C-alpha cells in the first residue's frame, strides 16, 4: 500500500474530524490504525496511539522497543513517530499532544488506555464508531478487489465441502474440513466455521459441537476468515438426503427474502429499506417472529463494521459500501436456514461477491 494512499486516508479522516466538531482522533491498535497507517501491532498494555488533530501533523506514539517496526510501516513517512521509554508515563507523553475539546477514540481501545487518556486530556470522549461511523465504509478499488478475491475463495471452499460426507460425522468434523478448505484456497486465518445441524441450526451463532449429523438434517454453514487483510463471510444451508416439505418451504422463503434484499440495494436507498425488503418476504410467509437478527452488517478489515442493515438505520447507501445480506428463519428445536452473500453498492445496484449455489443443496 502506497504512502500516498495512506496519507490521503489520514487527510480525509482529519477533515471529517473537523466536520464532526471534534478536536481530534485518538487511534489505537486495530483496524482503524491499520487502515490509516498500514501499521498493525498487537494491542498490548503498552500504549500505541495515533493522534490526528486538524491543522497539525499526525503523530504516532509507540513504545520505544517497537519504534523500529513502526518506522518501516507503509505509512510511516506520513507520520512523526515518537517513542516513549520504559519507565515513562505514556499518558503524560500523550497529554502534551492532545488538543482541548472533544476527542474520539478507537472503539477497540483497551479500557485502561481510554480511561487514562481521558484523564490526561481532561475532556469529553466519544468513540470513532459513534462520531465517524462511515470512516471506512466506502471501499476504494483495491479494497473491492480484495473483497472479491476473498469472497471467491470462500465460494471455492464451499464447493469443496459439498463433495464430502456429512451424515454420521460430527459438526466439529465438518467445521475442521471447512477451515482446511478456506486455508487451501488462500485464507491466512480462519475466524469462524459455524456448523449448525438439525435443531442446532435454530441458533444463529451456534458454532459447532459434538452432535452427529443425521439423514434429514438441515445444516447451516456460516464461515469466513481473512485473506490479504480483508474478510470473507458467507452462509449456505444444505440438507442431508431428501428434504422434508417444511424445510423446502422455509428455505424457499429465505431464498426469496435474500433476493429481495439484494434487489433493494441501490445508491441512495437506506440501510433500513434493505432490511425491510428482506423482512417483508418472511413476514408475508408467516415466519416474521422467527427472523431474529438484522439483515446484514458491513465488512472489510473487520467482519462486522458499519454500515449495519437494520431497522432504524437511515444511513443512505453509497457506491463502494460493502455489507452482507443474510436473512434467516429459525424454528426452535427443529431447524434453521440462512443464506448470506457479501455485496457491494454500485451505480447499477448490488454486485455480489459470493456466487455459490443458493438453492437447497442435497449432500451425502
């Protein structure tokens, strides 16, 4: 990533800081710091802090032992990199760099750092997510290309899984197969492999268990990870053997709801309108009370980030925003169905980053 692109991101973040009426941004290790500087250290008890103040040069405060690594980060040329020594008070070192007035700090900041910095600043704090929720929401062309690639890799992993046996094996075994498939198709890390069979599928975040998968089970597969810094996240529901009529009916409803949500993605439409479009199909089919989560979440460097596709969110969609469309129906003690694609907003509507089969697939 070029220093020019990172400098442009810093300039944009600083300008938005001023527009929001903030005196500055305090960015700690996590996705915001990586996005703005290309520097991605572990979040530790030693304070690392990027200070962005309108009208001032950006400053990165780091532990002295980590300064050599910070100096070779892609965005280091755009920053003043200041090391603080062991035994020094890093918050006192930061205090002289903090402007008067309200400040926003990273959502991912350790509470110990946030409280100490607020004491040093003696000013009101909010979070970057609250003050600037769309800071990373609109992706540039390189980000979109990475999201397309990681989405295609997740699709390839799903294709591999369809050729394996489900019946008679534990959910944990299928989850391990999914993780292996994701890695084999280029994922550097696997963040989650949800395998919810039969009644376990009625819990959207079930994960995977010792339960043995049986003939007739619907199996919710929700999986993703990181590749080249960006996230995949996709869900499909398969069935072991011939599906019962109830499963066909529920899956068909979710399939139509997911398509309705994707069709509602247009520049200027609001997040809640996409949610409403998917939800209306499920409501009409009589399963409204069994759609128990939002329709989607933004995705990029984090698997969950703004914008959130949920009732009450009137944020208008912009070209370059990326998020999931993932309606579901969950029938307690019986089954669950979810279908999820990642989409990008384009001038013409939605571009899907997942294209694996959405119809109900029969597996062995």
